[in-house]
């Protein structure tokens, strides 16, 4: 990244204005119209916005999902991440990576520059904070979008994603979200059996994900380097900053909560949570918690208990359980077990859901079919955000209030490399509910 791109920034107001103006101009300039993309067209050009580990992973899966896919543009905040991603993908997919030097962009406006190229769709894998703005710019520019989970980090962002998803339908554009569990064969069959009444009316359940402390994540950024501003260090440690990641309940455990919403067929109506940090307390772990517990109440008084932590040398577990009037359903990382009148066990066929999600989108683009998962992932994102907000504040809150009334917006004062105090760790009873 050159010095100008590295140290110049824009105010929050200017950033929003530029995003809107840039998207409008890109939409006008784009020669591609999704309705004109005929079945049988031989090439789909892809742009990647966010060249870290997840972006490199998703782009690689996309390139093997179907024939006729080419990666032609890259964008990232940092030059070395872009270079590393480009080198990895070029080595692994030499015939499908067609990225030239003039299609590589860094800095705060890298996403706009990718969108200004002739890509047909983009993969959004910058830190979750940026997802609502990047999604909005991409849809307004006439691009199909694959976006990683979560869709946002606060209710203001969730509302933006829902609005943009509605615009995507009007423009005939597809949105696919990185909630790949919904493309696992054994869970697809489980969801159908639930719809068919396999365990009767659901009366209770648990959602559990207990894992390690992630203490070695991005070891090279754990210690702040000379020359890094507050903003740069936080961007490089984004996983542990709530304003960037949403905390681990939102950034990672959205997968598990999304499965619960899917199997139940609804989102929660209210929740009450608790949590804190006892093991992961060093400065390099930002303001994130290391454990959460949330009681989610769904329609008809159904209560689901969620438990999650990221702590080393403690018990590991990842599963979901639903209890019904006719039996129960249990699922872990590779199977579903149904007990009761419809007793059965369903095993995963090991097909890669991370490839399937891209294959589904490419087929929808080529067939000009509607495929829009924007609102669905926004609702699962809000499910996780509600739990975090309740745990941070010690307050119960309702879905309708969080979706329609909460003014929580974690946007920093300015998008620029400079001073940005580390956010304080939330304290229940002291941190306000906004």
C-alpha cells in the first residue's frame, strides 16, 4: 500500500456519501445487466473484496465450483494480504486466476475500485463491520454478491442489509451468504423431517459450541508493530474487536444459531444473556468476551438455551438438541439422530457445502433465477447480536425493539489510519443498552 492510501482516510459522513455516489456512478457505468446474462454464457468474472484467509478460502472454493469461472480483480485494505492471496490462488488455480496488476486495489476505497471493473459478481470477505456498506455498493453497482457471515455487527447494519436485499430482488441480482451449514445434506434432510413433524411440536432445546481460545490467531499481529496506528492495529486484530467482528457469538457462533433458526422455522422474539472474559484478557484480545450464555425465547413460549465459549484446556463440544412432543432431534458435526416414533440416524455424505454454495449461485446467475439469502442471514445475524447486546448490558430485549428501534451503531468516528482508543470491555449493569 502506498503512503497516500495507507494514511489518508475519510470522515464517517464522507465515507457514506462516497459509497452512495460511487455506487450510483458504477451502476450507470456497468455494461453488465444480470437479466442479459444468458444461460450458457461461458465466462463469469469474479472480484474478491477482502484477501485474508477467509477470502482466499472462499475464492478458491468458488473457482472449483463450476466451469467458466475467472478471478479477475482483488481488493484489500493491506498490500501484503493482497499479494499473499494472489500468489496462493495463482499457484492453486493457474488457469482461472486472471488478475493483472491494474486490477489489484488497496485502501479504504478498494471495494469501489473492484466494483468499477467488469466483474459479474463479488465475494465480500472484509471484516463484518464493512459488510453492509460493501453489500449496498455492490448491489447498486449491479453485481451479484456472495457475502460471508455475519451480515453486520449491529442493528443499524442489519437494517441496511435487509434494505439492500430488497433492492437486489428489484434488480434481479443474487445474494448468497456463507452460512454453509444450510447446504450440508444431513441437515437439509433433518430440516425437512422437522417440517414433516418428525418430533412433533418443539417444546425446548439447547445450542452448544465450546471451543479453544483462539490465542494463536494471527500471531504476527498480536504485538503492535512500530508505525501501526490505533486503527491499523485494530484492523489487523479485527477478530477480537466487537466493532469489527461482532464478538465471537456473532462472527462464529452465528452458524449454530442459524441452524437453530432453520430447524425451528422462526427467529427468537426475545432473549436474556450473560457473559464475560476471564481467560482471554490481554490487550491483543481487544474488547471481546470469551464466554456467553443466552436464553432465547421463540414464538409460542419455546425457550432455547445457548452456551458458548472460547477458552483453552476446557471441555470441547458442538451440538444442537431439540425436544418435541413426539421425540427429540440431536445434531453434531457429522450426523443427525432422531429419537422417538420417527427414530432414525442421518449421516453426512461429506459433499463440500463451501463449494455447493458457490455452485448454487453460479447456476442461478446463468439461469437468471432468483436466489437471495440476504434477509435470512440478516435475521440470524440479529439473533446473535441480540444475545451479545443482552450479555454486554445485563438487560433483556425483544426482537422487535432490536430490529426496529435500537440505535446501536459501532461505526468509528472516521475511516482513517490514526488515533482510535481501544473500546472498553462491556460491563453488565454499566454498559448502556442502545
